[in-house]
C-alpha cells in the first residue's frame, strides 16, 4: 500500500489535546497497579440485580473480529523487525488453539457498560482510534499507538471498543454501551483529537442516524477507503489475492441526491403520543427510530415523496397497531402530451415522479433502456451510475471477446451470454447486442416475468429468461463453453459451492462476477481457487483431479453505488487460460 495515499484507513496525526490516560491492563483480572478491581454488583434502575448477558462468538460481528485480528498482526509487524521473531504469533492474548482461554478473555470485559448496569460516569472513557472496519465503524482502545505496539509485541491484546463516526488516528470520548465477544459497542460522545481528513457533515442527522457512516469524510477519501475494503477482503480470503491490483473505485456522478428508493419506518410504543410518533430511520447502534424530516441522499423527487409519506402516515397514525415501513420510490412516466404508455415513450422523454404504493409498478431508465418492475421488488437504487455500471460489464465482455478472437483468428469468440441471478434482466438486456443468444435464469417467477417483458420492451429478441435455481443452471445450457460468457450477480451472501463447482465443470470462456457483498465474493473466488480453478501469478492449488477450466483474475473494479455509506459494489473479471 503506497505510503503517500491519502485515505481514511491509514494513520493520521491528531493534534495533542493534553488528555491524560492510564495504560489499560493487559491482564484482565487486575487493574494497572496489579490489584484486583472491586467487583460491583450491577443493578437495574429498579434496584434489582442485573442479569449478565451471556456473550457468544456467534453473535459477534465477524467483520469487527477480523478487523481486530488484522490490526493486531499489522501492529506486531510495525513494532518488530524481521529478525526479532521467526513469524507473527498465531494468536494474541492466549495460546493458539486454546479455545477455553479465548472464551475466558472474550466473555470477561474488564470495563463496565451502560446495558450491564453501569452509571454514566463509570462507562465514559477516552480512547484512541486505531482502525476503521469495512462497515465504517472504528476499532479503538484506551492505549496510544505506542502503548498498543508494546502490548502486542508481548503477545498480549487490549480490550477493544467499536466506535461509530470516527477516523483512524483520532482521539475520542465514548460511552461503553453493550459488551460483545471480545469487544464493547460504544456511543461517540466527543471527538477530542480530530483527523486532518475530517470534514463537517452536511446532514443535520449525521452522527445519530444509522443510514450514513461516512459523511464526515471527503468523497475522494471515501473512494480510497472503499478500494482498500475490496483489497483487504481479497487478501483476507487468500494471501495470494493480496498481490492482485484493485482498480480505483468508479465514482457516483452524484455523491448526494442519488437514491431512488427510501424506506422510512416507525414503531408504536406504549405511552407515545399518537401525534408525536417519530418517522425515519434507526438511531445508530439502537433499535429506536430517529425522527427524520428529510434525507439528503434521496433524489429530489424521492425527497418530495418522503415528505408526503410522512404527512400521510401521521394523518392516519391511529389506524396502525404496531407501526409500519413506508416505501418511497422514484419512477419514470410519460410526460404530458408525450405518450400514452411507458413502452411507447422513448426513455429520454419520460419524466420523473414518485410512488408511495408498494403494489404499483415503476420504471427505471438506463441510458436508452427501460426496465419495469413492482415497486416493492429489488432494483439498483442509484440510477445516476447505472449507465457506467452496466457499460463496464458490456465493455469487459466485448473487449475479451475481441482479444480472445485475435488469438483464435476469428471475428469474435463470445457468442452466448448466460445471466445467472438475472432479476429483472438488467445485465442480460444491457449486453444483449454483442451476443447471438442471451440466457437468463432467476428463482423468482415475478422477476422472470419482468425480465421477459423488459426484453420485449427494449427489442432484445435474442434473449430467453427461464425460471429456475442458479445452482441447476447448467442443466439447461447447451452452448459451447468456449464461446460462452457467464455473468454472476448473486445476493449479498454470495453464491454457493454447488453452483461454483458446476460453473468450474462447465468452464465458460469468461466469467464476470458482480457483487454487493465483497467478502462473500472473495470467499467464492477462493473456493474456486481451492478447486484448482484460479491461477494467481502461475500458482494454483494442488488438487487430486484437474478442473475443466483454470481462470486468471483479469480485473477487479469497484463501483460506488452508495456514497456516504460503507457499501461498495465490485466486479471481477475471470478469463479462462487455454
């Protein structure tokens, strides 16, 4: 990682605030002076003893645990030369493989917390922010960077806090709220030492609303942070993948005002006046709703719809029993005197409106293409970047069809496109002109119906969309894999091993993997590596039987579909080695 890169996940110097803090104990059973801390029996507000919550590893945030381990390893490397120790310790704070010691540590937080019955004074701490996780929250500890290096060099670890809305290198005052396995969730009270990368967030709700995590960072630094999220996800999945270059994140044309869908909600709680029910999004780190009158990341049309949805909900609040989730979605409709239907109206002549009805149909435009689908169903929510997003996929397929054809001495290699997890047909239809045949598959009957109608509306006569499970896709494919490309766009949890194994066995010439869940994408590609189907710098996994196809990772290109949040989409191109 270049040292001159300006990004929010690299160390930044913070001004000296004069704060004094003691070194946190490395032994959980003693305080910094070596004495046993006083064991207080926490009580609830009613005076009854508080029953401690049992901490389980399965309940902890895996991304936080991974970030802590990576921080410990990097801190150890920064504090030790190559000659000091033959290798990085396999574990910090306990012997490698000692699950009992790990559990004893992780279930025994050495500090009080609000939800464990502590008072406000008891759970207020000054901390140093050491790293930001892929979800936009930070890892902090009471130790300074120097104290952390000293502790880690001895094979120990401090107790960590998870703090929102902070940047690496900052100092902060926090409130410990809820203990988890090996760390404590916290509220940010004050930033006492600011990073030079911090900016003033334009939204009045930032810092309380859970919707955005990165408004306190300039947009260029957000893009670099997201590039590093992708880079780290692949390195974490397989150290060999850490050698792969990750391209700069393709930015959204609109850093604000881009979302074409918002889903504010409200809860009806006992003793809440019916005319004072908050409608908005959750408070960060809580399950309570923050009343929000306007959302800056919504498009202008969606913001108008947002105001109307709030007004309508308040007007009929007495009719609700438990609360509700509202829908505000942008749609495109024929303008006055332009046409009678979406199908008959060119995309450029449609005008934007909003709908609040989940049962209505909406239309999105991507360049000259139009896509209709039910308002309650899934479609990408940043229309401003979709032409570039789909255009990149099309360009990758076109480029590799030409390059591989030059090697084969033919006009073009790729003749058939398979669109797995095709949804309403976005990618298959966007890329159909460069193929003789496009085959899409989707498990949702509604989505398949939409895809067929969208293909017809856009004149994509060479497409065929079939109902079925992607895991059994290749039972319906009769095209030559040497002239076939496959697009994979699975849900956030990623694909599954059965599908990936079938994909490897089929062996298409080019694979384009589109992901909204980058860690799952890296895991899936590592699964292919474990089957001997991925080559990195000539290295492949040793397997008993040689796979049908071996692929090289030709490109890793992230896209920012959700500015101001931690989310990042990523496209990986895999090309078969022949």
